[in-house]
C-alpha cells in the first residue's frame, strides 16, 4: 500500500530504469485508485480525510506519468535527429 500520509517519499526512482520507474508509477496509481474507492465508501471523517489525501497524491502521480510520457517521446525524437553517426 503506498504512503498516502502526505509525507514525502524517499526518492529512489533515479536508481531504476525508465521502464521500471514507469511500472512502479503505474502500480502506485493503481493502488491509490483502489484505496480511494475504499475511502470514498467510508462514512467517517477519517475516511474522508484519507480520500482527500489520496486524491491529491493521485493528481500528482498522474501529472508525473503524463510528463514522463511526453519527455520520453521528446527525447526519442531529439536523440534521433541529434545523432551524427560514428566518428562524426
């Protein structure tokens, strides 16, 4: 279960490959969506507070996922056109 307490998580994504980081991001988004669904069905104030925190975290992660997809596409195009070939 991902940390939805609002505290910053230790950033270890730079130790992962791009595919591993993308998979971890997808997994965390899926887990947050499941948690959010459960929290929304709770009737108490604690469930409502957890739902708000989960929604905030989910918004941040979805933004990161979009930025990563855009950056990857841009890097592929710019890398292709910037490549000069061996010995050039």
